[in-house]
C-alpha cells in the first residue's frame, strides 16, 4: 500500500481542518495505507525569496523546517493539505508552504495524487472555490501529480465544532478510497 502524508496548515489548537485531516487519515489507514499528519503549528517556514537557487540545486537556501518537510513530501505517494478557508482563500501558511515546495519542481518526487481538506465559518458551496483553484494551479506545475479530490465542511468556526458533522464521514470515505 501507499504512504499518505497530510499537512495541516492551521495554527490553531483543536483545529477543525486538522480534525478533518485526522478522519481522512483514519479512512486511509483502514484501507491499508501508512499515514502521517504534520502540523505547521510550531514549525518555522519562512517566505520564499524568489532567488530560484533551488531550481539549480534541488535545495532551498533558507534553513528552516521546510528542509525536512520537503523530504517527506518528496517521498510520499499521496499528498493532502488541510486548511481553514480565510476570506475565501487557503490560509497564508498553506500558500507559503506551496511556494516553499519549489525545490521539488523538476525532481523525481513520488506523489501522484493530491487532495484538499478544508473548513470555514461560511457554508456556501463555492466557499472553497478560490483555494481549490490555487491548489490546482500549483498541481499543474507538477506534471506527474493530479488533483484527486476534496472535502469541504462549512459552518464550523469554533475549535472542535466539526466533531460529529457529516463532513467527517465524507473525509473518512475519501481517505478509504485512496489507491496508489
């Protein structure tokens, strides 16, 4: 089976998007996959400075937690991002993370399927649209990868408010359907 890596981009404790990620992973584990969730909470991830040195060396010149994160991302079969939706867009932490994965562009990365798990206070069906489009744009730069699916749960704001929601069942099901 495969190695599933989920990166939780919320910095809040008892984050609704991280709880969604845990349920996605539970489904993947029950399907026989190895799973890992990495939270950006407590991690140092600086902004890309646009020097493009990574395009020549395969490594970023900024020495922070992205060095080990990029190794894990490079070696997973399935990659998922969980994010709260702020102002109809992915969290700033997620965008910074996506920019800092640039050293993997053009490498022999292993991930082929990419998922998005998101939550928001707003529950309109199009709430995650811009965040999904942003992730899909990033995926287009990684020729061997494809967008494989998403789960959005709206109408959750307070920490842990997602517990007991129908969205957790959808996340579990999506995780359980992963194939590598």
